C-alpha cells in the first residue's frame, strides 16, 4: 500500500517480517517526504498534445544503508511457534530471521503550467533512502543451552547469507524502477495537486512492485538452502532437544 500526501510532509514507512522457514514476505508501505517548490517556467518545456513532457530531474538516486546483522533473544519459543503456525510451517523451531526495510523518498514537487489550467510535474530531484535491518531472533529459552544457541546462529546465519544476493541488488533494482516511473509520460492535469498526486502514485507503485520482485527472489533463494534431510538432521541435533511444531 502506498501513501501520497500533498504538502511538505515527512512520512516514514517500514516493512517488518519475522521470517520462519517458508514464510512469505509481505509488501511494505512506501513513504515519501514531499517538498513544495515554487512554480516557474522552464525554457523548452513543451507538452505533446494532451501529454506532459517527460520529466528530467537533475538528480535521481537510491541510497541504501545495511548495517551488520543483529542478534536478539527477546522472543519466546511460544511466539515463534505461533509465527510458524501462521505460515503453515512444520518442523524444528530454530529461531527466526527478520528483515526490516525502512525507506523515505525526498521528492521535489515543482510543477509547470504548460497552458492555462494544464499542469505537469517537473521535479529537480527524486532521492530515495533505504535502510535494511536484519535480526536473527534466538528464543529466550535457548540462551542457557550452548548447543541450541550455536545451532540457531548457524542455521539462521546460513539463511541470511543466502538472502545477501537479493539484498545486494536493492539499490540497482529500485533505481531502475524509480527511473522508469519518473520518465513515464503522463496526461496534463487540471491542477497542481492532481499532477503531483499522479506523479507520486507512479513512484509508489513502481517502487513497491520492485520490492515485491526482490522479496520473491529472496524467498526463492532462502527456500533452496533447506532440504528435508537438513531439516531432519537439525531435528535430531543437541540430543533431541530441538523443539518442533
């Protein structure tokens, strides 16, 4: 779901997913910082019939911050069982791998009145900043058992490493989506607000679609790291103390 608001507003968005094996990742909320710029006439900006000129911002960028993986032991075994049940997972319960994605877009809202009563967007910059936070959750009950603690770290660490390729591609994938949304030709609008709203919706839709594709790829590579034999081997580890659902 996307959010687009008129006015100089800062809205933060995030996705948070507690990922047990085979758990799908949901789409997040697009968040935008909207800044109003004064209208002016740019030389050479001429519409093509009922269509606006293709915007040509001076700056289009996607900046990604991805800190090191964090380890947390705040979640209980019962909470992990509930998460596993919600995703129809059955097998050993060995913690969880969570990915939080926070993103904000700084969108210049300059518009041009091409002819009387017909407006088009003409932004000077569109900048998206993304923060990806990864957390491996270890059940509280495992913190006093060195064998289970080590097993969770190894298993969820393996899943996190498998997801690295998809996470590494966030910047180029979102940049391509952003570039495509910005340079799309749009019809002229009867107001500045309508022109801005249509532009922001295009950005929101294209960025979220790109995130969906990234999430699907991450799910695919993570699923391939776990075979039935691996699952059975972990079930028998630590003297059979591994809990199951």
